[in-house]
C-alpha cells in the first residue's frame, strides 16, 4: 500500500471485523512514532478519534452535570488549574436528549500536583455536578 504524503493529511481505509484487531500499514505506524494510541469513540455522531500516546497510563474523567453552563466551565477551569491538569489528550461536552449533560476528558495523571481522589473530591463540589467518574482506561 502506498501512502500519499504530499499534502497535509494521509488517509487509509480500516476494515472492522468483530473479534479481530484492526491493522495499520507499516508506514502509518512508523510515521506516528508511538507504540500505543488512545482511541475514543464519540457515541452521538459515531466518530472515532485516535491519539498516539507515549504512555498507556491514561485516565477518563467523566462529569455528569445538569447544565454545561459557562459557570460550570469556569469552576472546572479553577479545579483543573489547582490540580495542574493542563495537558488533556481529548475533551468533549455533550447534552443527550435534554436529560443528562456530560463533560469528559482523557489525560495522563503524572502531571497532577494532587491525588486523583483529591481531584475527584474538588470536582464533586462544583454546583450542579451529580456524578464524577475517574478511572484508568483499559
């Protein structure tokens, strides 16, 4: 397979077969330069994003909130600044069917100046937050 490197992007078609791994061409793997990738499937629009990573110690932070308001985002920013959480691999916020809103992000925890438990506790204190999930991605 020849990969077009002339422009800003390259593309390949990946084939999904249930129960079998997806294979990337050797040239793609060499160009990426990492041996692992965080793969995120966005349920609402069925878009999959792949982020090459140097560590597989990656955590998901999911916050369920009544409203993704400016005030929530401001309070979230304060909590992230206090924890020194600035290098985020992927982030999204979505409200589903007007019932539940979620803010989610993926990050490597070694940048934090607080424990994961302390980060979780500070996020639970933000007004409107009903649930916080903080777990390692398998």
